[in-house]
C-alpha cells in the first residue's frame, strides 16, 4: 500500500521550460503593453510550447485528459490545457502587482472560512497543482481577510518563482519552507491567529511515503506527507482550488473536508489510506468538472499505467 521512493519523484527531474530572460520579456510585455496585448501574444507562445514540448510530456498530458474527459484527448484538448496553464501564469503578473480590478472572481464555500474566522479558529487548506494559488489569495478581497500561508518544499523553486517573488515581495513571506525545525511552529502560530495554512497534497517530494488509491478510475500514487502534516496540525481541514474559467475569470472553490485529520497509532496505515482516498476522490471530481486546470505534465500513474 505504501512505499518510500529512493529517487526524486519524476516531476522534480523534469527540467523547467523557458529561460529567465524569456519570462522577464513576457512580464515587460504584460506590464508595458497591458493585459489585452499580452493575452493576444499568449496564443503563439502557447502554440510554440505545445509544439516543442517533449513527447513524453504530451503523452502524459493526453493520458490525464483522457481519464478526466472520459474520451480520447485531441490536439484541441492539449491546446486548452497548455493555454489554461499559460493564462494562469500571465494572470499571476497582474495579481501579484495589484492589478486585479478587471478580474471577475466568484467564490463558493466562503461561509466555511468566515465561520472559522468568527470562532477565532485556524484552518488547514488542502489544495493541488490546479488553477492559481494567486487567485486563492484574492479571497481576502472577497470579504474574508484572513492570513494565508503555504507549507511548501522550496528546493525545486526555479526562474519563474524567483521572478514572481520579485513582483510581489510579500509572496515569499507567504511561504513556510518545509525541512526546517521551526516550520511546524510557524504553521501552528498561523493557526492560533485564526489564519489558513495551505498544503498541496497531490505531488511527492524525495523520501515521501506513497499511498496507492483510485484516481480518475485508475490506481495512482499519492504522497502521505501532506495528510500526515494536516494531522499533526490538528485543525479543521477544507479543500480549496482557484479555478481558471476564462480570460480574467476565476472560481474560488472551498469545501469542508474534515473537522480534523485523525491517524490513530493502532490503525495509522488504514486511516492514512482512507483520508488520501477521500482527497483523491474529491480531486477526481474537480478534474472532471475543470479538466484543463490540473497542471501535472508528467506520467502521474506511471509510465505503464
């Protein structure tokens, strides 16, 4: 049921595409010429990356899309996946620099965050590599001004992260880097201030235990670490996704997941499997409803799955 990989996960070995210079050029176009011009430029840029992306990457994307869509994925489907990803990258530039006035953000499940804030209670938010975390941070402008910090491994941060950090100096401060002794103490302090601590629960890091559960109709490995961290923090857990639904349009979706994650020692493995299976089931539902928002461009089920 579980295993601990000896090598880094496949996704971490995938080289980051695009140079820092190309990313900076896109930022200059976006901020200098405006969103409309940058959005037009995004079409040939997306086509270029789709045509030049490795075959293995496109094969993995097709596999995911076929399982999310329930049919064979076409080139149009691949284009929509890549374009959705590129659009969220463009929108980050504007959201991180405070240019959010023309964005339409619809929020569902906000009452969960409001009720917790009213009780003075912090929340653990489980997310995924889906849509835009910067859009999730916009929840503060939707009537729920709460502190949001992300527990993340930062060892694989690349040129894009460095550039986005330069656009918004507060972005780095919103991350609690895992792998440090004080990380869990910092997370606990956020919860004590009735804030939100976020975890991305769909991708493993080196040494993480993997748990095989059903995902989009096939067995897939999910990391045990995020759910274990949520159990250690002993706070109510919600799911949260910032979903791209069109140009400058997002849906922020929150839903209750558990009053707390409990992993009793006598039944730890079974309990961990049950919680991860529940998370994977909800992620499957969101992937089917918004198939072009999940950004894992590698063989998630394994090469032979």
